[in-house]
C-alpha cells in the first residue's frame, strides 16, 4: 500500500499546490508511482478527466507532474461558486447538488465516505500519495465535520507538513499560531514545517527556523527560495487575477479580457500571457476599453447571466459594441460565447431565478441553460479561413446554443459535430471549447489573423520544462529522503 503525506498551509495561496506539483515530478523522476490528492477544493478553474468528470485545475497540473492521466478520485469534492445558488457541489467528478455556505457545513460529513473511497483507490495504485489541504489548517471554527484538512488527516491517518509563506510576512507567528490553536490530537499528526517563497540570504532566517521549531516541536524541513518561473505554470486560484502579468510595452498585439465576478477557467489565458508579442490586459466592467485593443476576449463564467449583468452595469458593454462596429475582433469562450448571443434563457433557474436575459447581440444565436453538464475532451479544426488549424481542448458547460450564426460554425470537431458560431463579417466568433490557445498551431494562426507575427512558442513543452526545473529547485532545498521517510 502506498505511503501518504499531507501538505497543509497557514493560509490560502501559500504555495501548497505548487509544492505538491514540484514534489510529484521530483519523486516521479526517482521512479516512484505518485498520485496527487486533494479531498476538497473550491475553484471555478477545473479540468476534464478522461472518464468524463471534472477536478480542480491544480490537481490536473499535479497529475501532469506525476505523468499520469487525470482521475476524478484525485479531487473527490469540488466546490464551484455560482452566484445566487451558492456553490455547485461536484462529487467524484459529477454534479452532486448545490448548497450555500451554511448548508454545506451540514453536508460535509456525508461526503467523507466518498473522500476516503477515492483516497483508497489512489493508494492501491501508487507508491506515494501527496495530499494537498485547502485554505488554512488553523480554521478551527470549521473543524467540525472537516474533510479538507485535519478532519481528513485524522480519518485517514496521514501525517501532515505545514507550509508557511514568508513573502507575505508574519510567517513565524503564522506557524506557531497554527500549533497553538489546533486540537492537540490534530497537532500530533503534524511532523514538520516548510517555509516557502524566501527571498535573500537564507542565513538571515536560520534563527527564524529555529524559533519556529522550538515553539512548535515540529521538524524544520526546509526553507524554499522564491521560484519565479511559477508564473509559467497554470494557476488555479482567482487570486492570480488580482495581480495580473506586467505590461509589455513592446507587444504588437493587445488582447483585452473583461474580468467578471464569476470568471472561470481563466487558465485559458496562460498561453497568451506566455507569448512575448502579446499583452493580455485584464479590465474590470467599470473601466474603459483601451483604444489600441486588437481583440476583446470574453472567457468562461460560472454564472453567465449574473456576469452579463455585471458587464452591463459597469458600462463596458457599450465599449465592446462600439469596438465591434468599428471592425474590431471579438471572441467568446463558453460563457463568453453565450453572452455574445441575442438571449440567454434559464427556464429551470439553474443560476437563481428563472429568467431570460438579453445578450450583447453580436452573434445571431440563442442559448438555453439546462441542468445537464457536458464534460468531454475534444479535438477539431477551426473553420475560419484565417485560422484553419487543428486544436485540442475540452468542453465544460451547461446549455445549448443555436441560431443563424451557428450555421457558420467556429469549428468542426473530430466526431463531426459543429461547434460555436461566427458572424457574417467573420470578426465575431464564439466556441464552447476551452484550452484552444494551448495548441501552438491554433494560437499562431490567431495571432497572424490579428496582424501579428506567428507564434514561435511551444507552450506545452514550456510547461514540462518548468515542472522539471521546479522539481530540481525543490530537490535542492528540501530533503526528499526525509519527506519520504515521514510519509506513512
């Protein structure tokens, strides 16, 4: 049976996901069969598994690091916030129901058997299971019924390493405070700590590591320097959108992306961000569309009607419509595609109150939301003559879109199905396919159609190389043999 080791954090965004991904690659390179596992995740950035389910994007990256196919058991409980109705609860890859925060607290104990079953399946096929916690290990107010952190660790008997982020400050207090507030039986499972994202001379924090070890009784397992190349890896948390990539004054193409309240699958932007010649500008609904915009890109949403309302309330829709009238290019992905149409109907009240919303009207299509979710990996060829290139991606949506412009499909999929729509002028398009821009040929064709030079980047190869460098980085600053010995 596999060994297992859990990595919890003093808070959100301390680097748990990245460290697990790097360790997954490092131990895989040692010849071990590694599986990532996160009992409960909350994210609208998800990935489709080969068996037609969905898991958090972080676990998809970790599985890639371990060089294994995605499995719904790597993230058995996924919470996807979706506006008025609270969060969609996905269990072992399938929609289980919806619940608001208070109701979900009562639901959690009934989900523990699913979590333990999935964990058991991964243990049966691996040498090592690397478990990632969620949020903070010290959220003792949510400890009753917990399945994400110490509740899981206790139920499964998995030892815990706590990660603190020195870059945000207060790491000594964060780690010592965690030991202070957690239940003594929980604290007994914690075998060590890691301080992440250090900058500068490590000798200056030697006393800090000793102080934490003395006050907690935990082993100091390593001081990990900041890994700047992490920006090249897909991010899961929407916090990544708060600090957008730096401006690129020399970029020849500028793509503007409205960031709406329920944005999802925003990793669609990563391959564009990686292009030296492309500047991806994130703009809020109340801001003005820059005059030098080459493409407006509307990306996915977990609450399409609510986000459409936010776009209109901020006034940005006026700029987008004027941009399109002047001959600008507009593209929509999934929920963004639905917004470009004439109407979006929600007869079953999936997103809240049953209603029909008027879209932007840039495509002659109508969408009807439905409870059936389509989750499937796809391949296809874009039909636009300027971008007639193959691509691979995935569909993850609820609803059906049809209308006159769907007679000019954006693409034809490998199973013969048409996908998406294009306007008569060809400058407005929409598709249900996520992950398009990771296909080098498609991305290159798009940049050419916008008047830029074809892409010379190999995005997927770049992700693989970055994972290898991350593994080497962690191997240089953590004792992998000791971590393996702590796992049980």
